C-alpha cells in the first residue's frame, strides 16, 4: 500500500502545491465537470474556453496583485474603480490627442503607478489602514471615471483592442489548428518536463527524499495531458481565433509573479511582513517600502486589467470594473490565503480565480440571472473558506488535505499555537 | 481525602504528532496538596503532557488514561478541565494587553447580575484575588502597563477566579527576575498550605530543588524517574543527571578569554520612551566592547538594557535623542535595522515569539531571514543553498526536529530559541547582542549555547549578553556592566564579579567609577 501513500504524497506535491490547493484543484475539476454535464458539453468547447479567457482574464490578473496585498496583511477595495478610471483616461487620451495605442498602454500603466503611489503613500508612510485608503479610492476613482467620461462611454481605436480581443496570427502550413498556439503548447510541455527534472535534481542536491520515478512520470503524464488538451482546444477554434492575447499576457504575469514571490528576496519580504511585521522589521526588512510597493503593484495590475477589459469591449464606460474587487478577493481566499496575512500562493489564487471565472461562465451559459449568480458566488466563497477554517479549528486537515504533506507556505502551525502566540505578540513586553 | 492521597494519575500516555512521537508511555502520579515539578530537556514533552492533561489536546488525540480524583476523565477542551478544577498557565501568557487587570481576571468568567456584568462585584473580587497573590496594583491598570512579573500574578489570580484544585504552571519564572520568582515560589508554598496542588515546569533547577516535593523527569518523551525530594535528598546535580542521563560536571565550558582591542564604542547614548516624553530609558550610556570579549549587562527588569540594545540596533525602540557609535575607530550611523546589520550588528531578542520569529515560517526560512542576500544572486534566492545552510545549523546547534522544512511552531520553546540564534549567527555579525539568550532553555542546551558564544568570541567577535540571571553572567562574561534605571552604574571585571557587588550596583543610582 505504500505505493498509494507515495502517490498521495507526491502527485500534486511539487514545491508550489499545498494541502489547501490540492482541495481547490478538486473543486475546480468538480465545477468543470458539473458545468460540462449541465450545459451538455458546452463548457469545454473551443469557443467557450476562448471566451472564458478573454472575458475573465481580469479576475486572474487582479488576483495576482491581490494575493500579494493580502499576504502582506492588507486589502484593496479600489481595484475595480482604478481599472475603470484608467480605462477612461486611456480611452480619452487616445481619442483627444490621437495617441498611438502603444503609447496609450504606457499612459495607462503610468496612471496605475501614480494611483498606486498615492494609495501606497497613505498606507505605508502615514499608516492609514489599507481598508480605509482603498475604500476612499473606490469612491474617488469611480467618481473620477464618471467625471472624465461624463458618465458616458468612450470608444478605443482598433489597434488597442488587440490586447483584449486579439488573437495570435495564422502562420505556417494549414494544419487545421492555430500553429502558434500549438507551438506554445509544445513549449509548455517541454517546460513542464524540464521543471520536473530540475525539481528532482534540486531535491537530490538538498539530500531530501526524491519522489519515486514512476510518480514523477505519472505527474508529468497528467500535466502534459492537460496541456495538450488545452492546446488543442485553444488552437482548434474558429479560424482566426487562438489562445487570446490577453491569455498570453496573463500566463506571462503568472509565471513572472509566482517566480518573484517564491524565489526572490522581495517576495520573501512580503511574506515576512504579513507573518510578523515587527519581526520582519527587526530582521532588516524595509517595512514601509514593502507595503508601498505591494499597494502600488496592485494598482498597476488593476490598470492593466482595466485596459484589457476596455479593449475587449472596445469602449470604456461608467459601469466598468463594478465589483471586481469582490471577485479578486474571493479568488485569493478560495485559493487558500489567510485573512490575517502571511500565507497564500499565486498558483492557489489562480486556481481560486479559475473557480470564480468558470462559475461566472457556467451560470451565464445556463442563462442563470445575475441575482442567482451573486447568491451562488457568495455561498461558494463562504463555504470554501468555512470548510477550511472548520477543518483547522478541529485540529485536523480535510480528508483531501491529509492525503498529502503540506509544503511551503501552508499553515505550519496548529491553530492553538497560533492564537496563543498572537495574543503573545500583542503583549510584547519590553523589559530590560 | 488525606494529604497523601493521589489526586491525579496519568497512565501510559502516548501522544504523536505527524512525524514525531512527543510522548511515549508516560506516567505521572501527583499527590493531593503537593508541589510536583516536571523536569526535562527542551522538547522532552513537558508542555505536551500538560496540554494533554488540560484538554488542549483533547481526549482521542492521545492514548492512555487520566485518572483525576479517583475517576477517569476525558476532557474534550480546556473548559472541561477547568470545570474539574484544573487550570493551566501556559508558557506563553494569554492576557489581553489592552484590558484592565480586573477585566482580564474575569475574562470569560464575568460575574453577572440580571444579565449584565456586575463590575462592582468584579472589582471587589479582583481586589481579593490580587491580595491573595500579593499583587499590589490598581485593578483598573491595563495589562500592557505592568511588568511581566505582575502579569504572571494576574494569570494566577485569573486561575483563582475559577475554582482551582490543580494549578499547572509551565515555566512561570522564565521571564521573571529573582525577586519576582521568589515571590511566586513563596506563593506556591502558601497554596500548598491551603491544600492546592501545583504542577510546575521549569528549567531553573535551583528553584525546583527548593520548592518541589516530588520531581518527575522526562527524557525524549519518556518518564525516566520520579524523585521524592526530601526522602531522596535531591539536589540540582541529581536532577541534571536524570535529565541528560549523565553527570554534567560544570555549567560552563572551559574557556580562556583572549580579548583584543576595543572595536565597538558607544558614547552618551540617550533615548526617550516612545510615548511618555519625559521618561528617558537610556541616560547618556557609554560603553565599549573589545574584539573577542563577552560583555554582560546586568540589571533588574525595566532597567533599560533591552531598550539600550534595541535603540542601538537601528533605533528599533524609543526616540533617539543623542549619542554616537564608533566601530573600529570610525563613527558609524545605525539609523535603520538594515544599516545595523550592514555594520555587523545582530540583536537576538528576548521575546522570540513576538518579535524574534515569523511563526508562519518553517525552520529553514527563519534561519536565513536576516541575511537573504548571502544566499542570493541578483535578488534570487538559491534554495539548495538555503537548505544546506539550515541543515548545517540544525546539526551544529542540535535543533531537535525531523526536518528543516517543519514549521517553527512545531518546535519546543528551547529549540525555537536555537533557531533564532542560528538566524543571527547566519548574518555573520561582528557584534552579537544576545538578550536573555537562555530563557526557557534546559541545562544541556545552555551549556551548548555558552559554548557557541565562547566560540564566537574566539573568532574575534564581540558578544554582549543581557541576562537576568547573575550566575550566568558571572560564569560567562569577561566583563559586566550594571544598569540601573537607564544609567550604567558599574563596570566590573571578571575577577571582581560576585552577586553581592553586582546586586548593589544594579540597585543604586550612584555611578561607580570604572576601576
Ligand atoms: N503542535 C505540534 N506539532 C508537531 N510537533 C509538536 C507539536 N507540539 C510539540 N511538538 C513536538 O513535541 C516534542 C515535545 O514538545 P514540548 O513542547 O512538549 O517540549 P517541552 O518539554 O515543553 O520543551 P521546552 O522545555 O523547550 O518547552 C517536541 O519534539 C516538539 O517538536
Ligand atoms: Mg515547554
């Protein structure tokens, strides 16, 4: 039976996975299957998958930034308004000054950076809680959007639309598929194999136990299988469609940010600040700078998400980005981040974001009204997090979670230790 | 029930955590009305045993039997054990800092009258309880405004607010100074007169030998022996032998100090309290450290030693008013922690849980946290190197853990301390400031840590040790400064240091000229 144990322990247990995420992947698969059956096979068609990516990439882009904000112990309620504000500024700027669209994008990112600096300043240097700063920002920038746009929609030029509605060009021989997407798929397969081999080698160098070869093999088969399936779907849509440009931007962001949070000093510092700000400070972490950067980064990503959204809908309007913050925050928490900060992963948030996106999409496919959509999303968020909290408070992991050993950034402490030590933290007597 | 009847019997308790067996077949017999001590090295399972007893680890998560007052009990949570009169005061205090003494005493146990809290009665009762534990304070004082010693007394008063028959104290005196510890031990003796049974866990073996009636010794999660203090004529050495399984001949490793030149000097360091504008916590302190020298700072709680150290370490405490720092003859600026680390300073805090560690981290992450640049290129952390470094420290400091990937909360108190120590040794400091480095650490590990300190000194580093235990300072340090209310009152060389002299200088404002 040890083979089964090995499997449970290792199959999903790369360095990025954790118990929580393992459960999430199951939830995701369950939701996909549920909707696949319920919609009579509509969910996994090429057309729908492509639509999901271009329609909901904003949730995923936002959840990357939101993960970092929440890990650092803050929250950002302003992302929807910031996105809308950036959208209108960019649309107006391109319309009024007939800026070329690449310049428009740069303007948008700059607007995001400025807003981020503004919010980061209040949070990091003045010490106003992010909840308040961004609540104010939510009003400020929503109002700003309506002020600049006269509460009206402003169209954007053709070139600009490519970042939201564009596809990879059709080149090369006629294979019946989009060749560039196929190429990307092949590259992804190679990367996955290479990564697995490298991970094995690293474990070996660390003299830690290396998973048996057959497990690595099985894991690769599963992952490569998923990639091939997705590639064929994305490449095999209507002629002229492919993996959307916004999807490619998204993948690049996910890769870059998960590398950053996992492997760099800057990433470590975010976790350190969220885990114990005082201890981080006494270890030489520049607290203010970390808080500032995290808030600023969020606004830049919100600006990007806003532009992609505007590009897709080909115009900026006053209702853009409404309640995006809720989708993003929900994605992060469903993805296993801790409300108190210090815990969570980008990949978890992405899984959480996919759950939210597919939920939105599936319910839309079934023609469920927005009233029910909201009710269902609310319940899913509540139940997903409650399930986790309940299991922790019982001092045991979920059945799913216990199938594998927790890895980094999973909560290493027992709830009791945590609560005792937090009360201890507050006390912090300075005696000499 | 006669005095000698058995109050509690824990039979064959086994408790495992994933990957570790914390307790294996442990037996404990506590007689009614005695003071029962539990001794053992860090990670021996003392706290775990008490958590099993008090329902923190509920029935069903361990195997074995607990017989209390003649009946088998199965506590499913702390509340259940409290109802049976068993109250535990944990290694980490659990008071609410922003609430008053009264509020804390009755937290979750508020006296009620017609549905609302009867604060008058609470006030009255609080005063009674405070009287019983010898705490003279205004009951409206906030917890955060009283010292650790008094906080400990509030915890005990809180226990008495419930009907307590068996009081469990997990390292109650670890953070206390000698006078406060003495007061607490006297209190326990008083309880014994009144028929209240206590279980005490402590690494201060002299206290144990003085106060306990029976001592149960744990080693590696097993019961080694149970000693009757009077009948067996138990002294400290006898306890140590039980704990470590062999004779420990000396408390301090042999060491020939070889201090070099003065390389670190502080002049007229003046720091104000962060809130109250009049209060100075450091009043023009000046001192020097030589290369290879171990310098002690002795003082009572609240003398300003931690404040001095933390304000030097990147102005992490209070408001800087004046003073200069020289290293190797050059003036240096220590405005931020990063700058201090850059200049080769390291500060190991006395409060590892609150400010020394990120409790969400695993061991290896904690160990490298203060100098990530050392294992990184262009900001990218080399995780193989991280693992290797952590393994190295795990071995050299003998941290008791199955793997450096474990979370730091899973370590026993003493082993967490070693992790903090590793974290700062990793920064390769020139001046290492250790604030109560052996608090809550067992004799064997203390010996090891003294050895580490001496090795660092032999490598030419300066070490500052802040400690409330005079014997530790006297045994370890080449020179000792005494501090009283923010003023450095003395500078005593190794040969002249004796407890009496130090005590005198620690309690007098008169500046004694440097010999
Ligand atoms: N929640 C937990 N999860 C995993 N292991 C644990 C947990 N709590 C304790 N342990 C392990 O159980 C063992 C006993 O720990 P315990 O805290 O009881 O030691 P202790 O005797 O109180 O030590 P100290 O004197 O350092 O406080 C240690 O090896 C520790 O790592
Ligand atoms: Mg303990």
